[in-house]
C-alpha cells in the first residue's frame, strides 16, 4: 500500500513539474533588431506566425472567438474574421494588457453586412490577457474565449507589440 501511495506521489509531482515547465519555460525571443513585416493566423491550428523578410520568425499558440468556425460576419457573432487586414492601432493601456488593432471590417465585410441589414462589428484585436488573469499564462489557449479577437499571453503580446509596426499586413485563414 505504501508503494502505491509513493508511486502516486511521484506521478503527481512529475505532472506538476510538467505543467510548470510548459507554462513558464522561456521560449526563443524575437531578436531585438527584427521588424515583423507579416502576420499569418491559422485559425484551425490555433497558431499565429510572424515573419520578417519572408522568413518565419516565431509561432504562437492562440485563443480565438468563442465561435471559431467560420468568418466574422456580424457584430456579436463571437467569430474571428478571416481575410486580409493590417495592424492599424497599438494600445498599451487596454483592459487586455496591450492590443494590436486589426483593420476589420474591410470594404467587403461592410458590404456583406449591409446586404444582410446587419452591423459588421469591429474592435477586433490581437491582445493579451485581462488584468489579474496573466497567471493563466499559456493555459488560456486551451479554450476559445474571446469575443472575436486573437489572444496571446501577456509576455507574448509585449514581444509582438515591440516588433510589429503599424501597417503590418495580417492574413487570417480558416
């Protein structure tokens, strides 16, 4: 009986160590002199890739809108857009740590929503975690939880915020 308890203790300890390593193990950083010139979001893989001069620099795990399948069409649909956009805004004082504003809706999105006599929505961002939720770290990406945005850890959005200039193109694929 004691051996079984000892075995459970070892398994539990290794599990806790594994979680800590996953959540807090340092990753490769984007080099200081690097400027990101393209962002690619692969919704089905829950990945955000950043490029400089055509070279993949880093890949991040992300969380999406609560209804991740399909492209955003209307205000309140909790979907993340799909298509070609650009980074139009940077806000370091957001309630979600920091944000990079995505230029949704574009002309096609607006036209589609108008034809349906609906509003297209907007205010779509790449952002960190809400104040006091930073401790979730990478675990936030285990569930899609945003209202249509793309979420990263606070450390990751800090890094992107530093290396992504306004006007950077972002392609969001299904």
